[in-house]
């Protein structure tokens, strides 16, 4: 497996000197529509090789802070063992004082990471960018299905949801209206970002399900839906979060790479690097 931002000069990959650690979890055990999220981490790593290291917006090269790619074998036999395995690995790097970046894999990989973060940050908010609420108590006989991720997050943190455009009836009793920013209500609105920011506590973990973006710019995901977020407004919102809150970690999940179309892979890799850059700047 290559490194994130593979380069000839590999000094910035060494764990001891790296501020950031990329954790790739190739899990796709509970997805229910388009399969292939287990190929997502590798596709993001591969696409990162196409990125320029200098960010023209921030005039900064985030790689100089050190970005280590963790090559760990997770226990992927069941959703339960996967969640525990991710939790253990996330705790390990938090104890080392690293800034963890999780790449998936289906959205269920976030559960273990969120639990580890909540233990260290009792006032944690999980900021979710997504097309789906993911608030089912259980789905297909598993509480760790990808459709249950935010319900599990609610058990240990506040959850603020942005870009949502698909909720089932059973999930509605778990929706917290003041923390829900539906895509159709924020479309072309100017004040939603400040309102969402106001719902965040001081410490924030960001989870980005790539189907939160509109499929016109990111088609390669397991459950695409029309009406999603666009690139620059999303970056503007994320910048506000990094600038005004203490981001403790983030993940980017649900890439289902398409062999003949690398657009989505590059967007995902660019997003990961852009968020690391924001973390450095603020």
C-alpha cells in the first residue's frame, strides 16, 4: 500500500515526526446498494499521488507537518470486531498525540473512531456531512450497519447533521430538529453556516460521507442522491468550523471507486488534503 501523497522524499512519512496519521479501513460488510467501499482507501491513496503539494488558497504545504500512513490489518470479520479494531487503533494514535484522519470504507468504520474521540472529549460534537440521516437503531439485524452510524454517535456525543436529504419514518423520532440542516432548506441560503456553527460545542469531530456531495461532482459512492452539496460552499463551511472550533479528528468515507472514472477518487483525496491544510492553518 502506498503512502498518502506518495513522494520520492519519504522523510515526512515517519511516524515519530508526523503530526497526522492516515488510517485506511477497507470495510464494506454492511452496505446495501452499490458495493465497493472497501476499495475506497486504496483509491484515495492512489489519487493523492496526482495532487500538487502547495495549496494556492492557503499558500502552504501541509505535508511539511508530517503525514504518516498507517498500514494496519483491521479485524474485519464482523461489524462488531471492525468497530472494536478501529476504536483500539484510534486510541493508540490519540495516546501518541497524533491527529488522526480516517478514510473508508463504508460509514460504519466511523463508529469506533467516534467512540475513542468521545472518551477524550466529553463535550464532543460529531459534525456529519451526508445525504442520509443514518439514525436507525438497527438495520439488517445489526446496530453497526452503515445506516446506524449517527444513532451510535448520539449515544456518546451531540450530532449536527448537514446536507441530509433522505430520512426514513423510523428515524424521525431520533432527529434533533435544531441540529438538522436538510439540503433543501439550506440550498441558496446565506445564514445556514452560522446557524450550524452555533450548534457545535468547542470540540468537533467531522465525518464526511461522500454522498453528501451532489453526484454531479462525485458519482462514485454507494448510495448517491441528487440535490447534494457543491464543492466551494462545503469548503467554506469547513473552513468556518476549523477556524472557530477545535477539530479533534475527521474521516472521509463511502467512496466506491469506478475503474474508468477517477474524478471521485481525486475529489476525495483533495478533500482529505484540504482538510489537513485547514487543520494546520487554524
